[in-house]
């Protein structure tokens, strides 16, 4: 084991202690390892340089010389605790009563240096260990690098102050960076110890308080890592591969080994490193692994290089720096040479000449914490100066009140009250917890096009983040932001279904059916008359449709209705023109016109059913929907009833039945029609006609196909009630047609009426299942309207074709048969009718229709 000198001693009126990591932690039980050139030598030289400057300054502590006792912590808290006992020796009273020299005289103890304040330490774990001892003896301590949030606890570390901001500020700055990068899923990695663990704990606490950032994994690097430990850490981090951003609060050595493990596992470019001030802008963690570190964002307390220190350190040599007991070791390390037989470096290296020069024969760059070391020394000096001015005003040098005993509590109060511009020109102040304000520079490790590497300043943080996004570069110069999110943002029209316990992870669920995206996490049902828009972010009115004239569903019934109207008009015109001919008279002119009117109305209702619904159209629909059928079947019922009564009466007597005259027939017919009209007017009074938009009829599974149907407010029940009376007339008429089926075929239309009613019943029996069987169909409006109008038209066509077309044919094409025959009495007619067999035989010997015409004409004459 190498024998290291363990301290530097500078004499002075007031002695300050110093704690620096001159050496790294030793391996396998040895307290100290290799020399730390920058973190150790640069920093302790900065303390001695600051003391030199203060001692030369006539304004600061005039006539008072500062001295120092500087110790090596070897980057280990337990070793530093042993070393720091040196600082309190003067305050421990030694009991010599039981000790005697060989000659019997009492012992003489060398009086140790009395330390009034300590500068250090660097690592938070070391500062915590030392602070616990120093506070017992009321020795103020100012750290230049310890940033653990735990040290802000003024109840436990009341004599501790620091010129660097705590990691709670650093954690907030790192959280602001993560938020600015729109990362919401990150992992944390900490070196075991106060610095790493408390930094990560502060970051996690802030993430909980602010929300929006979730921690995928929080891993810890052991103090004494086993072989393969860092490969295991990389594999663990890859378990949550979406969490690419890694928040690192780790020491320099651990950072280097983590990067090396990522490189070994072929993860170059996968992880997005966000390093704390322990990484900062240091070169050592990234040497040899530049590609895997590319794009790393690091943070460092805002600092500036002290030019005066650079001049001082470059001028140091073996001859003029003998006060630094570790400088010879530094010389060998820095120039890679060996100093004589007693050199610290083994091996056959070249011999040092002593004429080497720092910065000329070796690389030199000022260590980042030099500024803060000098600020810490100056803060102690300013506090002592304020104390001297208060206790020894006007007294040159130390007055008795300060020379005998400097009260640590009083000195602490003066330290907390200092306010001066530090070596970098920034104010040095402390808050009530002894913390410095948070001022950070944000760096990014970039590889330029010429493969040169640099830490480039991309922003700053002073209670608020200022980030220059345009200055950021990622792998291979890519300026676009990489992602570190658990779940990608949901598309419009999708809601987030958050994974339980992980608010940054979610599944995207589309708002289905008639639901729209009401918020980030909810879908809501659109109002009944609306449907979701194309993006499903709101609702739009459902389009309103009606049966259009150009629709095939309308063209077919309109075509049939127009043919029917033309045919009906043709029959009416023919009957009017040949009004006094025997066939027209024998058909019962008045009843024929009533029946033809009903047939015409049955055709005409088609146009009302297809017309655009409004109050007027709806009113006409109610009136004429059943009226045409009512006209037709009331007239036919009256006719069949008349025939039935005549022949029933003829079986009993030769007296003619009552109410068989044309006037009586009209009264009966219109009485039957008036019942339909009365029902319609009651319907008007109870439920005035109006239009409605039916959104349920075409409310399909696919909202884009949904339509509102503009229609009259006529329910299926109302429709049946409206047509029900006409159907009742039709059924009654059919019954009479069946009863009069025995009447000779030559007598007064009994057979054609029967066939008409049978066919009509078949049509309406087919109508009912079609109409009601399609009530759930999306095409309901079209099918039902078309079915209803065609059924009405077919009913009218059957009546027109069977009852009137044969008559028109005879009138127009066989006028010789349209001649009057001799008149006979009612008795003769009934007698002839009862002789059906004979009449049938007789009719076979006569021209077509002659007997029928004769009988009908005689019937008409006797009726009159």
C-alpha cells in the first residue's frame, strides 16, 4: 500500500479546515485509491489560492492571516469521519491526571490547531457524516459541491451551509426539462448514498406533486457493485423500453460504467440520458463511449472559469508548491513520469525532470467546482470580517474576544448574512437553511458533422426553465424530439382508458356508435336528434329526409296512380257522354259516379302520401286516406245489399223491398261515408295534424347512415283506425257478395262485384304482413308508403277493371248491344230470376248480353 501524507497545514491567525476528495475510494478494503487530479488537486489548490488572495487583500480581514488544515476524504464517508476528528481535537479536553512521564513529571500535550470553520466536503454522504460531528462542537461548515436535499434540514444540519443549490432545485430543473421535452414516462437511476438517493427521491416527489410524469422504474447502483451489475441494470431498464429517458443522479464512476454497459448491450441511441450535476460537462464519463452518450442532457450549477486561478495553477511547479503534500503525486500522474526512487507510480516510466509545465506538457482544463471552492472560502472570510468588525472594531488584528474563542453560533449567523459577488461575478447569498439560490446551465452532449464532440449550452434554469430548442441535436444530427412516453396520444374521437396505478399509461378506446369524445377520458351519447361528427369530437344534426319524387319507391306507385287516374277519367268521361244509354242507366248512374269518385280518390291519395309533409298535406292525408276506399266500398256495399234484399224479398212476396230507389241508395251510401268523415273530424279535434321527424326509424348501427324521417304524425294505430272502417265496409260487402253468389250471372253485376271483393281481400291480406312486418326495417318509410299506395291503387284497379271496363268496352266497341229492351214488371223480373236454369239456357240462344241488358233495364225502370 502506498503511504499517503494525510493533510496540508498552512499557519495563520485563524485556521480553516478543508475536506477534499484527493483520492478515489480504494478497492478491497484499502481506504484510498488513485489520485483525482481535477476533483482533488484543482479544488484544494483553489482553496489555498483563495486564502492567498484574502491574505493579500487589505480590505478583507486586514492584519489577520488565514491558515488552513486540509484533509483527504478519499471519497469515503467513514474515512472522512476519522479524518475530521482532527478538526475537533482542540475542543476536546484531555485528562492527564492519570498520565506521568518517566521522571514523574506531568505530560506536556501539543496544542492542536483550533479550527473555526470547515470548507467541504464534496460528496453529500461525506458532508452528512462530517456535519453530524461538527454540529456537536458548533463548527460552521460550507460545502462547495454537496447538493443532497437532506442537508437542507436546518434542524439536523444547522451548522451546514453550501454555495451550490440543493438537488431539490436540480430535481425541479430536471423535471422542467422532461416536461418541456413532452416526456411522461421515465426511469430513474441513482448511486447508492445520500446524493443519488435523495436526488431521485426529490425528483419522484416533484413528479407526484405536479403529475404528468410517471416513473417506470427506480433503480439503485450499489456502493460495491458486483461483476455484471451494470449489464443487469441495462436489462432491467429495457423491461420498460418505452421509458427511454433515464434520470441519473449518479457519481462519475457509475455514469461511466452505465454508459459502457449500454454500449456492450448494443443500446447505442436507445436511451435518452438526463444527468445531474455530477455528470455536468465532464469529459471523463464519456471518453470512449461518445456515441452512446450522444444527446445526453446534463445540468450544472451556473459557473464561470476563474482566469486568475488558471494563471496561478499553470505556474505551479515542484519547487514553488511544496506546501501541497500531494503535488508530487499529481506531477507524476499529470506528466506520466516518475520522480526518482521514491516516486509513487510503479513501472518503468520516464523520469520526471521537474521542468515540465502544466498546460504546456499536459492538457489542462479548470475543474468545474473551482469557482464554488473559492466562493466558500470567501464566504467564510466575509463572515469573519463582519464578526471582527462587530467584536474588534478599530482593533488591528485579532482582539482578545476573537483570539481566545470564536463562537461558532455567532459565526454561523454572520455566514448566513453574507452577500457579496463571488469569483464568477454572481451573488453569493444563503437562505434560512443555508442553501444557495438555484442557478443552472443546461448542456447537451453533441457530436458535430466533423465527428467532434462538445457539451453545448442549450438553456438555463433560474427558478424557471429557458430552453433553446433549436440548439438541440439528437442522434446523427436529428433535430426532432425523440419520445419517451408510455402510450402515444389518442387520436381524435378516442378516449383514454388509464391503466390502474399508472396515470401516464392508457389504452385508446374509440367512441363507438352515437357517442362522441366529451373529454380526454370520457365518451358521451349525442342528443337523440344528433350524431357524432367525422372526428367524433362533437355532435351534428342528423340529416332529415323524406320520400323524394325521383326515388324508385315513389316512381312505381306514381306511375300506377297516373295510369289509374287516366283510366278512371276515361271511364267517367265515357259514362258522362253515354249517360242516357241503357248500359249506363242499368249500372245505376248515381252509384257508379260515387264508386268512380272513390276509385279516383284511391289513385289520388298516392300523390298526398309522397308529397313533402306539412300541416296542409298531413290534414289532407287524414281526410282522403280512408275516404277513397270508403266511397268505393260504401257504394258497393249498398249495391250488394240492395241485390240481396231484392231476392230475399222475392222469395217471400212479390212486393218490392223498401229503399231500393237511386235516391235511397245515395242516402244510404253517404250515410256510410259520413261515419268515416265524422271519425276524421274527431281525430282532428283530439290530435291536430302536425309533422314530426322520426329519428328512430333509420337509426342505424353506423351513425353516418342515420337519417331523420320527416313524416306526418300518423301512427300505425291511427292508420289502422283510419282504414279500419273502410276495411269493415269491404268485409261486409264481401259477405253480401258471397250471399248473392247464387244470383244468375245475368243479373245486375252480382258476380263481378263478388270477384272484385274476393280479389280486394287478397290484396289487403297481403298488405298487412308486408306493412307491419317491415316496421323494424331501415327502409320502413319507403316500403310502407309504397305498399300502402300500391295496395290502394290495386284495389281501385280491380274495381275499375272488373266493374267498368267491360261496360266501356260494350259502349265503345259493341254499340249494337247498348239498346233498350221491352219493359217488364217487378213480378216478371223476380219470376224470371227464380227460373235460373231456364234463363241460363235461354241466354245461350241470344246475342251476348241481351238478356242481361233486358233484365237490368227492366229492373232500373221498375225501380224508378
